[in-house]
């Protein structure tokens, strides 16, 4: 039994790869959402497909979602990937350690704040600790 797990997230602007031991998920960095009562509500995460009556938001495309707060969607995206990858056993475990790899690939898109943004979003998304390799 592990008390804490490690999730590695390989970062690319178009997709993130979430890895935990032999579990691996690849999610495109996009979210489909629709507005309900003026608030964005996610309808699909990590799949680049057109869904009727929704808007496709590409998290790291400067032309996508210029009028919306992307940080909240980034946190939600990371939370989704961490939850899918994180083994929830029968015993209580500590939140996972999250290791980001390849963060430099987002330097242009996040205007040099890539480390700080991903660290804060990762902690809000459920990581116990965030480190970079």
C-alpha cells in the first residue's frame, strides 16, 4: 500500500500526458463548455471535438477564449487528469506529488509565468506538492 503517489505530467501546448506507474492518459489541452446563467460550465475535457451548443476552448491558444478566464479551466483540466490518473485505493492516501516535465514548452503561451501558473494550478487541482524536471 502506498501512502502517497507520484503523478508525472509531460507538458506540450497541444496535449498533456498524465502518468502514474503503469497508468497513462493523454488529454488534449482543450475544454468544451457552455454558458449557463452567464457562467461557463465544462461539458467535455481533453477531447478536441465539436459538440453542439458548446464552445471549444484551447487552453494555450491565444486566439481561443480571449474573453474568458483560462486559469480556472486550466485548474479544472489538471484536476481532471490528476483524478483520472490517481489511484484511489480502499485506504486513505496522501495527495499525490505532481512532477511536471517539459514546462518550458509553454513559456511563450504563458508569457514567462509558466512555472508559477502550473505550480499554483497543480496545487489547487489536488497535488500535495508540485516539482519541475
